[in-house]
């Protein structure tokens, strides 16, 4: 089973600053990597798929990169609505696993 | 417009079997490449994928929970059903169903339903 890890667990950022979140897979997932944003009391929202493609309606300040086992989500200039928990997920065709999440909070 | 909604009991007793239904609209499980999965989230914790069913009735289960899970579909009713046996308090969580197409992640999610396991 592929294990996903994320770092840091918590990221404190000021509005307008850049945030960089990391995700690592225990074995290669190629580019089958997605990022989700989840706010309290809400279902996760798909941000990025295929490691770097933005989902419909996602602002350009969100970008994803990486392949194989190392991935990054960058939020170029944090807005107030971006403070949330972010999960990465690998989606090979045999099974799907999520990372433990990174909480982005206000510094 | 794709929508999904979970339904089922809010409270189950330990050792009981949980049955959850996902009712969806805006897509069909007769369509090639389409599938529905179940994901859960204990309070304050991370997401955990449970099971997935494809349009062709191919099924996938979390290895750690496989022995307790069954996923089925009723194409005529636009529903997917998840059963989980031998429920325990650690299974207390919000259970989500979600849509995906072959090769893509989960792109549409239901609102989730909180299931509490307690005697």
C-alpha cells in the first residue's frame, strides 16, 4: 500500500505571503496526485489533479508541481479564504490514499 | 450538474452493521469510466479512502478494511450502497461519497453524513 506523508503539519502564514506545502509518496505514483482543500464543516474541494492541472474554477494562485514521489502545492499570495487544511491524494487504479494533511493558519 | 448525497443512520451500536446509501444525479453508472467511492473522516482527523465501484462493477477496497466492507450499485436508482460490518467506536466519522472518472481523482463530493458508534 502506498503511504502518503505531508509536511509541515501546520503552516502559519500572513495574508499576501506565499505558502509551500509538500507531499511525499512511499513509491512512485507517476503524476496521479491530487490536492484538496477542506474548510471546517465542509467536504473537500478538488484543487489540483495530475500533479499540476488546476480543477475547474480554481484560482491561478494555486499551483502544483512534482512527479514520482515528491510533490508541492504552492499558494502564491494567500487570501483570507485560503486558510484551511490541504490534503494530497494518490489515485493509482488499484487504490487511493490520502496524506495526513497540512493546516494553513493565520500568522 | 453532478450532485451526491449520503444517507443512513446517525447512530449505530458496537458490533452492528452500518449501511450507507449514496444517491446521485447528473451522471450515470452506466457510462464507461465512471465510478463512485466512499471516504471517511473521524472528527478532527484525516481523510481515509474506504471503497470504490466502477461502471463495470469492478470494485476496490482499502486493504486495512477489506474484510468488513461491501460496495454495491443500483444503476436504475442512481445509488451506491456501502456496508461495514462489526462497527466499533473508532469507526465514528463523517462518511462521504464522491464521483470520479477513470484516471482522475474524486472531483465531486457529497456533503457527508456523521455516523456515531456508541452503545
